[in-house]
């Protein structure tokens, strides 16, 4: 990663969106197949939010591997989501499905089955992998999982993105959240060095970096985004854009940049229209992201 002093470069990824423009003959295969893993007992909403974001941001298929048996059924308000119970043989499940993009973490929990799905995800083939939420906490608590993450990035560079908020970053680095917030740039560099991944350090002025990239800072966003579920929306959004990017020539770094800026812009757009910042919801943000994305094509 390029060494730098002072303020990071400003994130400006909106010009990349034009690559997602579809030709008249395109079908769902051109938009990619995404598998999202999570939704433990009491946390199904996190995976549903990620799935809805993925669906509305344009993925061809969105498949939810739900860990909670009570929640692994069709969503009658969003029947387009393919929801199924996560099986105890994740390696076989992932091999059979042949996804274009894999995301894991929203509502994942810390059960033995969650660990098995994360391990299988980290040893999956060379496809974009988005890691968030409890998946990050599991890695922070397991040298074995951290080693698997590092090994994946050695074999498949630039194919894994981590999306920690300051608390998750603190756990990964063995520091306090206040330490992270006191020097976010240095924390970001440490996370890249530790994991060799693309890192999105969420928070006010979200930061992005990767081993071979300069640090970027998102100037958009507002305090209304500080609510449960916004990170799940970002995970689903990155997944959708990366899935389309497979055949529309956007790599995971570029997809991550687009998703971060689009996410923040949507929240700002809603506030400008009088929705929020107090009470701004992730579900509203998803629909605004879709509108902005199509307007920018």
C-alpha cells in the first residue's frame, strides 16, 4: 500500500457505474449469482437486509443461507429472495452452487455451524468474498481463521474485502475502539497489513485501502447512518455490484468503492428530501440507492 502523509485522497467512484449499463440481450446470468450467509436465531433481519440490498442493486440471483431454522422460509414480502436453511456441509454446498460472489457475516452469530461456514468461505475458490459483522469477530478470536484469511489472500490477491466498524476493527487489532477512532488512518494500515485484504473502515468519512491501493476517504454520509442494519446493507450492495462486475469489468476494489459512495450518497439524498437523519432506515436507503444507481447509468 502506498505510504502517505496527511489527508487521504477523496473517494470518487461514481464514474465507474457506467460499466454496469446493460445491453438489451442481457439476462440474469450476466448479473451474477450471490450467496449471502448469516441469519442466526434472532438475527434473520440482518441477512434479509443484506439480501434486499443485493436484490435491489442488481444481482441476477440472491441466495440466502440462513442459519436459523425458524427463519429459513420464503419471505412473502420479498419472494424474489431464495432463502434456504444453511446445511452442516458448507464446503459441499458452496461447491455445488458455483456462485459468482460470496458474502458472510450479517447476523452470523458465533456457533459451531457459523465457524464451519466461515472456514468453508475462506477456503472457497477464487471469487469475490465479502466479510462483515460476526464473521470478523470470529476471525479476531481465532488464529486458525486469521491464517486461513491470510492464505486466501496470498493465493487470490484482491478477492477479499473486510468491512469492519470501529469496534470490529478494535477486536481484530487487539486494541480499544477509542484507539481506533483516535487514529483511523493508522488503524486502517494495520488492518491491511494484518489481513492483506481490501479494508473498508466504516464510520464518519469511511476509509478504504488495500495492499496495492492508496487510502481513499468517502466525504459523503451523515449521522442518520448510525443505526443497526446499515452495515448489512453495505455488504449486500458490495456483493451485488461485484457480481455484476464479473461480466461488466469491475473488480472487487472498484465494486467496493462504488458501493461505499452510493450508500453514503443515498443517505444524504434522503436527508435532503426530509427523511432523517433521525429515523433514517436501512430499508429506505436501499431503495434510494437503486434510484441513484439507475440515474447514474
